[in-house]
C-alpha cells in the first residue's frame, strides 16, 4: 500500500511546555514508524532523506539528540593507495555531516598513509591511527576503541558508500531503536567497473520477513543465510559495549563472520533497510578469492561460529549452521591440490574431530573413510 502523504510528519507542532514535550517525542517516533511501515524501500529512502530538513527543527534536535557524532565510520587501511581516495571521497561527502571517520593505518608500506594525511588536513572529522601490520581483526578492534559516535559502520578501504548511506541508515536505526541494521550491497569488478548482484548481498533471505524489528527467533529458519559482511551492517555502540561484542584480538581473517554472528544472536532489535548503500569491489586480492592461503583461518572461524551458536540451545538453528558450513568445508578441501591437502591435513583432522565430539554431526562415508585413512 502506498503512502498517501509521505510528508505528514511536517504537520507536527512543538508542545508549549517541557512535560508535554517528553510525552510528545515518543508519539513522533511512533508516527514515523507507522509512515515507514507503509512504504516500499525506495519510498523509505526518500522519506528518510527528508526528515532532517522537513521535520520542525526543534523536534528533530530532540528526537535525534546525541552527545557525539551520529555515526562513526571505521576504515582499516593496508596498502590501499589504488582505491583509498575513492573510498574517502564517498565518506567525506556524506549528506549526514555529523560523522567521524576513523582510519586505522595497519602498517601500510605504500602511499596510503600520505593519502590519509592529505585528506585529514582538509577534513577535521578524519582521525588517523597508525600501527604495525596486525591484520583486519586487530585493526578493527583498535578502530572500535576510538569511536565516539552513537552508531558504527565499518567500511573496507577498497569499497565505497552512496552519499545518503549514513543519513538513511542512522535515521532508520534511530527511529526503530535498532541494535543493528543490515542493508544491501552491489558488487562491481575492479577492472571493468561492471556491476552485478548476488542473492547473498541483496538480503534475499529476508524477503519473507517484513517486520521492521526482529530477533534471531523471528528469523530462525534463515538466520544462518543472512550476509555476515560487517560492512553491510550499522551497529549501535551502546549495544556492542553492553553485550561485550569485540573483534578478535589476534591476526585472524574472516573475522567479520564471528563478529556479526555474535551480534545478531545477542541483538534484541535487529532490522534491515533493503536499499543499496554499499559498493563492494571484487578483485584478485580479495581474501575470499584466496582460500588456498587462508584455509586454516577459515576452519578456525567456522568452528568459532559453531561454538557461538551452540549455547543458545536451539538444535534447529545449530543444525542449519552445520549444514551450511560443513559441506563447504569438505568441498573446499577436496578441491585442493595434493600439496595443499597435506598442508592443511591437521586443520581438517581437528575440524572433523570437533564435528564428531562436540556436535555429533552425521559425517558421510567419504569423510569417515578419509579420517580412518589419515588417522592411522
């Protein structure tokens, strides 16, 4: 159903006394929620972009009051001189001005630091933190320790945001008081700039779940399919702090899988804004395209996910995660060359034994035969 008058929020008038104002603000928020509930994604986006300019200023200042920046953008940078300027340009030109941009220079050996310094000299919202190279997990952990905003979004230094990303995502999350809000991305090839869509980053799994506020229980059948890319979610910092959700303090790749899984299982108010705000670059250096060099870490992360999900006591959800990751793990290993299989043999043995001992996973005859042969 279409909204007859998407600008109804302009009709609000400011109460004359403070007591009435305190009771009035929740009514405004509820009205905005009701309006958004009737809109398509595109309509929601336009509506959100109009709020700060068309809602009476006194009301918007009270409704979206916060001590620091609305959004902290954390960018981890390691040898990204080729792409960094495009990323930073997309951040400094966000339509939401009250943001901070925390750039963690993770021991770059190219001109990345110089690029960061040039941008910081012209934009005081940019903060640079430099360290020796320790990998994305520790870099994000360091960046997280410097945020002062109400919400945080992580941006990869070779990707970029659409100009209204922070504004729309912040306002939507604030109106619904979300702990975390996921959104859509579109991929593009580095060399040709040709764009393409994937069901994973288009959040197609959430199509059947239209509720604006959900928990894991609400999306139980498909929670394991929701895109775990940390860059496609905005997080309330108070929620992360209260639930002690942190990045792994070790140089681990695929770290966003652990961070996102812990967050979505602990979130009491999870939502999604199904609009494209993120452009994800695909190139040969992408970690996900080089599993042969990072398979050991991938095994650690997947086992970490299982260990994280198990305590919630829902066998159906745990089995869904097992059925998602175990066949992937086995197929990846089987497609390796013999030298790579030998290199990762101990990792696979450990993985296999965890499946049997901790999760009573019904391994296939092929997997059982492999284990019997290798473990002799």
